[in-house]
C-alpha cells in the first residue's frame, strides 16, 4: 500500500485513467534536480536545442567537431537543461467556500469539498511524475503552509493537510498570498483555487502580481457552484451569509435580474484582473465532475 492510499479525497482507482498524463508548465521553469521539464539554463547536458558560433576562449570540449569538419566553421551545441516541476497549490479556506449542498457525492457538495478532491488528485499525480508539490491554505492570512517536496511521505502530508482544512468566516486573500510570497523562494507554478468572493479583489491581485513579477506561472481556478449562477425558483427565501454577513429575506422574483447582473460582473472582473496580471484563468463549475475537470486541464497542459 502506498503512502497516499486510503485518503478520503483521493480515489486511486478513478485516477488510474489519468495516470499517464503529465502536468507540464507552459513556460521554462527552474528546479533542483534533473527531471522532464525545460528550464532557463543551457549547458552541456539535457536535450539539444540549437547551435551558436564558437567564441574564442570557450571550452573546446563544447565544439561540434562534425560540423567543423563539414563546414570549416566552429559551432557550439546548446542543450536545454531539464528540471523538475515545482508546484504550489493555494486553496481558499474562507467561509464562502462552504457554499453548496453537503451531500455524499464524490464530485458534489460544497465548493471546498470539490477543491479538496481536485487538489488531492493533482497533488498525487504531481508526486507520481516525480515532481514537487506544496500546499498553502489561505483565508484571512496564511493558515498553513507546506513547502514543495517530492517524496511520497511529503505528498501524504499534503493530502492530510487538504483533508483537515477548516474554513474561517473571513476572506482577505491578499494577506495570505503576500505571506506566501515571503515563504516561497524557488520559482515555479502557483495554482490558486478560490471562488474569489473577497473583500478586496484589487488587493488580492496586487499580491498575485508579486509572483508574476518573480516570473512564477500562475493558474487561477475560479470555483463556482451552479446554485450561485442562478437564484432558486420560489416565492420568498431567507439568505444567510457565510462570512458574518447576516441574513436577508427576499423574493427571488424581485432580485433575480440584479443578482444575475452582479454575479456576471463579479466573474468578468475576476477574469479581467487575472488576464491583466498575466495569469491563466479557468472558470470551474462544481457541476462538472472533478475528474473531468482535471482530465481536460491535463490534456491542455500535458508534457
């Protein structure tokens, strides 16, 4: 039995269909040991990528003697170092992530439950491809942090942390992401899973911009429950806030148009801020099974 077996949010049998797929970065990355992803460095090992003319004083061992014999011109072979993926999963643990029916379906329930399945599966797959995965849980600040690691024991700790997450009734993502910025020294990929129902979205994206300035690749998964997209049909409801917002009695017929407009404005704002910050943006509905979401994500990014 592996160190990751028997986890509540990890279905190894279901994940077997995705076991041959890899999570690859869009851009060249940095890492600490030889792996299967491109890095910025060029040296004498790894995959051949190009030639350039020899410069006097360089190590003669880097010359391509066959090219010199054929053309009479001295060229050096350039190689693309390969390195490991360093990925940090950032999970929003604010109160709004508890929204949704708390049922027993593996791919249903609250937004947080959906993210727990999605994050656990992605962490497991990253570990299986011998890359490094870390975890940051954010809400009002950085609630917990596991720096990236690649051993099976480390991945098991990440899964344990995902399983034991608890929400708090406050959302200030900017605080937590800034704290994470101070803790993450090695450049890599940041995957943020959140509903972005934040008190200050501009501040959250100012914090995310810090990672972009450091050349991190940032992927934002905007988690949306289908019950958020449209109000329920009926005469009158009592709406209770999940972040100390109190309660409101309202007729859905009276507020339907205004709610729909504000919700779509929120989604458009998050997408605009994400793209304007240089992040990859994906709208993720919890109505779609998490394995289907993960599979389509990996198909686009498989290396």
